[in-house]
C-alpha cells in the first residue's frame, strides 16, 4: 500500500521510469542467468546508446527506482542492478560507468562486486573502502 501512495506522488516521467525499471531489471537478471556475460554486456551497451532523452528524471530517482524493483526480483545481484541502472541512466541522459572489483575471501576464493558511477560519484553499490580492487572501468554510453 505504501508503494502505491509513493507511486501516486511521482511525476509522469518518474512513473514511466519505474515502468521501464520493472521491465529492465527482470530482463537483465534473466539474461545474466541464461547468457554469457559478454553477450549481456554488449546488449546493455547497445541499449544504453539508443534513444537518449532528458525527461527531467534525475540520476538519484533512477537509482531509487532500480533499487525498489531489484528488491522484488529474486537474486537481483549487484551486477543486475548496475547493468539495469546503466541502461536507464543512459535513457534519461546520464552517462554511467560500470565498475567491477575483485577480492579474495578468507578461504582464498575470488569474490567480485559491481557498482555504478555517474558524474564521478558512486551512485549504486558502493563497496566498503579497500575491500575490492577495482578493474578498469567500463563506460556504458
């Protein structure tokens, strides 16, 4: 019920973004589970490069929308959220950079984490300082 009240307070552009997020997040999640990453990444880059428009939706609103949808999509990992947000940010005229970092856990297994930067700031999935060693950034625009 709270979600419906919040949705009613959104502008038309924000509601449109939430509808897009409700489509993009599950599609990216499904694609990551079925396809090799390189194919998903290529599709995200293509989607991010298409149809840029500024509808007055800020990067913060896009990130909030992606987080809200991802909370309702099973196993929507940091990578799912970062790729989904990159597509939507590009759609609304914001350039995003996907960052992936790696680290070893206590058992010596490799762990990875994805986060998203926009305008030089981490806007989604900020890792704790010093926990992950960042790989070269992937610009998605």
